[in-house]
């Protein structure tokens, strides 16, 4: 590394030196590189030494140490871009000197390019910015897993749920993963931070509506006046579609008239609007498809399917269904503290599928869950009356046991009494048996057939198969 000043000739032909000092070094490929320094020689020498340190670490494929990272953070943007251009500083190392807010803005543009919904982008970026601001993360190198965990714990102590805490963490982790995939960082500093068990902190438990409750809700809602831009009939059709398809509110909000294929009787949700980011094509009941076809008739394919006078389905679906449930005389929150909000219609779908005997894998496919456990545990509820019906289906334990029902005569009672215990024939019935035209065969077989316990089945007409005691009565 050497430090020098260059000279030039002015218009008068006189030789002059530039004000700034320059530093010269060989990069990791052995190529001589020159960089403009400062008017102060000492500062330029420090610049040259730091560049030499970067070259050594680039040769060894090592990340910058703490001092170099701090220097890169405060580095002039033009110098950083030049170091990246010649390869002394890789793109991911250069990111540490870029403001985190700039990277977050780039991430926003990336989400938009991937056709994420405006609502998803807004909520995700808001969560990332909140963590970065409250944890005072100004640069990528400031990010600390421990500080993120402590911050989320403080939020939970202030009252947010495990679900909300996990949502914040998930958004920040996705941002960190994008940084790595974009080549802006070597690894995610929050890679090993884990979310919490949401079942341990349920704040808004939902229930499934019974079949009768669904019918009442649809019937009453259809007669109600306009609410949240939609007339009663439209809201009734909306609830019916939701409970029969299991679609989420955001998914229904994205539906256009063209999303419905009435020839195939299906509805399609595009990948950018589904939770798993996969296109969903769901079947419709024929009667529901017919009503939807009539309701949407005459509307352009690009128009929102639901929303009425609003541009799209309202964000206040919980308030909307709460009002309609009240009109139908159905409790919004039951005695167990479980809510019947709009998302409970999806819970009702899973519960009705299970109650109808649908195979769990089929139910999982309809619900579009990643695991069968999610379908069977969280989205399958016991419907009203199912427990009583299940108890009634158990055997009648007041009936005699199989031991008491044996008509063998070995329990100290004669055969007629044993038959009476079973609800069998009385003495006259036994006498009738003696009229069967097998008496002679019985008599001939008594001496040759060893006496042993046999079950008396009156449907058997061959005396040879009767127990010894019964054959004696036939003689």
C-alpha cells in the first residue's frame, strides 16, 4: 500500500497537484487498484490500511471483524460501491454499511413484485419497522437475537398474545431470510429464535355453529336490511359460501365474478391471496352454485363478487356477523367464552366435515391445512347434541350379561327357567318342540351322543344338534 498525490497540467501548461491524497493497493486478484482519499495524508493512510485488511479477509473468505464492520458502516456510499464493484467487498458484506431502513424499503418492493396483497405488505413491513425501531437496529450488524426475544417478551408482558408475538417474529424472520437469499447477508441472526405455543395463550377461542344455527342465520339474515354495504340476501349467500367452502375472509374478499366457474361448479382463489401462497380450486354445491350464478348474473368478470355498495368485502366482518347472529337469536359468545365470529364459519366447515364422516385426509385437503393435526384438533369441534347422541349409541348395560344368558341348566335352574331368562319359550313352547317329526331320530341318537354343553338355538331344526337335556324333553 502506498499513499501519493497525482499532478496535472492546467490550461496555462503549469503542473499542479490535486488536493486529495490517493492510496494504491493490490486486490485479492493481484490487480493494482487506486482509491481517492482525503486532503489529510494521515486519514488517507488509514483508508489504505483498512482496504488492505479487507483484501486479506477477502482472500481468506472471512467476514470483516468488529472494527472493519464499524468502518464499513460509516463508509462513504461511493467508496463502498467501488469496493463492491472491484470485488474487494462482497455484496453481503457491503449491506452492513447500508441503513436497515433502506433494506426494509427494498424488501417492500420485493413483496410487491411477488404480488403480495397490499394488506399483507402493510402489516409485514409495519411489524419489521416496529421491531427495528424499538430495538434500535440501525444497521444489519446491530440485529441481535437476544434483543428481539427480550423485546417480544416485553410486548407480551404489556398484553399482546402469543399469536401476535409470533406474527411479529415471523415477519422479521422472513425479512432476514430475504436478506440472505438476496446476497445481502451471510446468515440470519434470528434464525434460531422460535415462536411460542399459541394453544397456551388462547385469547379468542372460536366455536362451530350447529346445523340448526346455520340454517337460522341464513334464513333470518336474508330478510335483514343493508349492513356494511350489503343487503341481507347477499350477506346470507356470503355466509353460506364461507361455511360450505371453508374460505377465509381475506380469500373471499379477493374473489371476483370471474373467480367462479359455474360449468365446473368451482371457485378459484389466486395464490397471492391464499395463506399458503398456493392457488386453491374448491368445489361448490350444485344448489349453491346455481344461486351464486343468479346473484352474479350481469356483472363484469373483473368486479368484486361480494361487497355490495362498498368496493370490496368490509374489513369488519366480525361486527357484521355479530349483528346478524343477534337478529337470529344466536349467541355471539357462548357460556364457555367461545366466539362465533366470521372465522368460526371456517371452524364450522371442519367440524361438519368430521361429523359427516369425511375422511380426515379429504377434510385436510378441503381446509388446505399443512398438517392433519391442525384440521382435527383446532378446526374440528363437537357440535351441539353430538355428545348426547354418542352416549345414546352406547350399549344398554342394564341387559343381562352373556353369562346370565346362557341356557345350559348348569346354573341351578331347569332349562325352562333359563329360557325364560333369555326371553325364550315357556313350557308350552317346549312342548311344541316335541311335536317336531324328529323324535325318533333324537331317541336313536341319545345313547350315542355324549352329553355336553351346547347353546340352544331354536332356529335349528335338527334334533341331533340339540343339547342332551332338550333331547330328553323331546322323547
